């Protein structure tokens, strides 16, 4: 299989407006000396995978003690379901036939995740969630209508969610429909390829890219190139589909750090060096049930031209050297720990063109004193006479009719474009100022997706929960809304408080970055009976002073969460109790 080469062009910095209360300036901290190398035996640096027939497979000598998912990959290459049209034959089989044979059962429960299809065996047997690739969260009205048409046919089983990686997930899909859905996605410029399991997830960028008056750089060209490289322009790229575990990447283009770089395996942080624009690099950020870590500096800088070669080098180092035993210890940070930052950097450098990698720049372009802005509501764009409008999508859930209406609004008032955010909201850009008032009167904005939601709703995020996800311990989306509504009735707050809900320790809802987080668990009520509960986290921060929240209170029964949240808001976030009218419950 021929190697894939994509060249990234240097892009000019975006001009920043001067009306913000803090001034844009490059910070110039003293360069830190390289970390002391970790002693690693030379044999440890032998690549554990090799190319066979166009696919990368684990070498025989490294197959002792591997996890079950690695064995499934060895037994049959998952990408063949797409690249050799194996999905066509699989889609013709009944679920009964599929479940009789381990190979085909593994196809629908594991290997189809390489095509972005997740079987909901526990709660929706025979139905799948399909995760798209949507670089930078940018989508079109035509794409949105197509997705609406897919889920509409599934009735009450069909819906869609905005994810915490600026992405769509659609629900209710049945296997016989998959070949046609894949073709339909391609026709509107979408793919679900390589969006699950041991693959690179959706590249995240600034949701305001290209329209933000204060952006540092437009992230869309970079996230698009990353997605094109990762999937080989929707054809499938087997050089990066056999990673030890999932892998997240983002490109930062804003002082607000809307992209959440500190929780990504690789984050590109804008910085200049000797008059050249490029990126400093953070590596290793991740969440898992047993360990959560913020990304750390790699002490490396790449020019804009080397965004793709650097990504390729990091992925190949991880693919070649990452361990494949206990799945709780296979994310990239575990490899960085084992080799040391300098050792890992050296392995990345070996895989760069020319085997060179410059040290980090001191000319960081992110203003660390920047006050994070609110993108919900109406805001002027850098283009004169145009504005964008941020809409609150309660816990990210939409129905087919909602998607059609969003597409209509994007066409009628904007440029036919929608932007998804990591907080599960949607932005409509490129609206003529003269049309703003009419847009704000639209029923969808007044009944469902408000540009000015209640203050505690603004930062509310929730994973799928046990309505659809077999790993979730508790229901999240409806409960998040119900608890927040009750809390709002009891206290008044003057600033947004970010509250995240996740149904299990896999923390898809990213509770560790929230001001207050709720992680589903089983608890005991006042009578000692087992009930749904949540571990409560406190103190997560995003931005340049990012910090992962810590466990505040363990195993609180869900029915007892409201008073716990009320107390936290009063004691930590300046909330005041609301006075209630006599007789009000």
C-alpha cells in the first residue's frame, strides 16, 4: 500500500481585535531544560507491529498477554469490512445467523466500530449507534438533512446527539441499512470511518474558526487535513487503524481554549518561532476509569507545514511501541511514562522527515490571562455586517424534525453551515445583521434551542446514559435536566457553572473538567437499598489554568443530589437561596 502524503500550507495569523479587555501578546517564559532521560533497554524500542498485505498487525513475538480486543483484531482485520466491502455480506445476514458464529458476532460487537458502528446489544439489540467524523465540528444543511432522513425512519428508536468532540452520533440504525447509509454519507461529504475503538477520533478545533474577530488562527484547514490524512480521504488508512487504544487530537485557534487541549493525546498550541508560525505540542491527555491525566509539553515546535508529518510521527511511535495488555494501561500517556518525555520525543523525532524536531518556542500566542467568552447568543463576526448565533441544545439531544429545522435556519438566515461545539451546542454563522431579529423570533429558538438559556443550563453536558449505552450505570440526560431545573428553583447564581454528567467511569461526559461533575455509580439509600447514584466531583477548570476536578462526595443517591448541588453552589460559587412564596413546594 502506498504511503499517504499531504502537505499543509502555512497560513497567516488571524488579526485580533483590540476591544477585548485583555491584550494579545506572546508570552515568553524561560525555556525549561530537557527532562532527564529514562533508562530504556534497546530491545524495548523494537516496533511491535509490522506491515502485512497492506495492514499493520502485531508481531507473533509480542502476542503474549494481550487483551481480548487485540485478539479480535488479529483474528480478522477490522478495516476489511470497509476496504474489501465485507460489510455488504454482513448486512445480508440475520442477527440470529450472526450470533451463531464467534467471528461474525465479533464483527458486529467489535470490528464494526472501525466503521463507526456501535451495537447496542444490551439496550437496543440489533440496533446501532453510528458516529460520524466531523472535523472542527463544521457541517452543512445538506448533511444535516441527510442525517435527519436516516434517523426519521427509525421512529422512537431514532435520534441524534451532539458529542463532546464536536461530532454527531445518530441512533437506531439497523444493519441491513448500513451499506446504503455509508453511500449516502459519502454523497454528502461525510464519513463514519475510523471513529471508534483503536482509532483517531474526531479532530477538534475552534467552533468559531474563520468568523471569530479574536481568533489566533483559523483551525479548519488543519483539522480538515488531519481528518483527510487519518482516513485517507474516506478510503481508509490502515497505517493508523491498529493503535493500542483510542487517540484524540485538537488544534487550538483561540485564547478561550474552546478546544480543551489539555485532555487530548496531541494538542497543537499556536506559537511563532523566528518569525515563522507554527505550534508547540502537548501530549498525553486522557480520561479512563482508573486514571485521568492532563496533557504535558513535549518540548517541541513544528511549523504549519509539518502539522501532518508530526501527527504521523506521534501516531507511528504510539502504534509501534504502545503496550497491548491491560486496556486500562494502553493509552499513550502510559507509553510516555515508560519511555520518559525525552525518550518518547526521541521516538517521535526518529519518525519525522529528516529525523529532526525543533525544541518548543517561547513565543506562545495564547493569552493566558484571557477571560473565556460565551459563544451562546448573538455575536459580531470579523466579517462586517455578519453575526453568528450560538444555540443551546439541552444535553445535546436532537430529533429528526429538529435537524431539518436547523438546516432550514442555516439556509434561510446564514450560509447553509452549522458548527457543533464540545459543550454539545450548535452555532449558526454568517447571518446578516438585518436578519437577526427575524431569526430570534423563530419557534425553534423560542421553544427548543434558546440562544439565551437559563444560566445553569449553559454549561450542562451529559453523556448518553443507560437509555442507550450498555456501559452506563445510570440515566443521565433527562436526570441532568431535571436536577438542574430543580436547583434553579432553589438558588440564584450570577455566573455560569459548568455541570457535567457521565453514566459510568469511562467518563465520556468529561466530569473531571467540570466545575461540578456527576459520575454514575450504584449507591444505597437511607434504608440501605441499592439505588442509582453518582460520585460528585468538584473543581475542574478549563483554559490556560486548567485543572482536573477531584472527588468531593462518593455514591450520593440520585434522589439526594439536589441539596448537595445547592450546597456546593452556595458555598463555592456564590449562589444565594431564592425566596419562595408561601405554599410553594
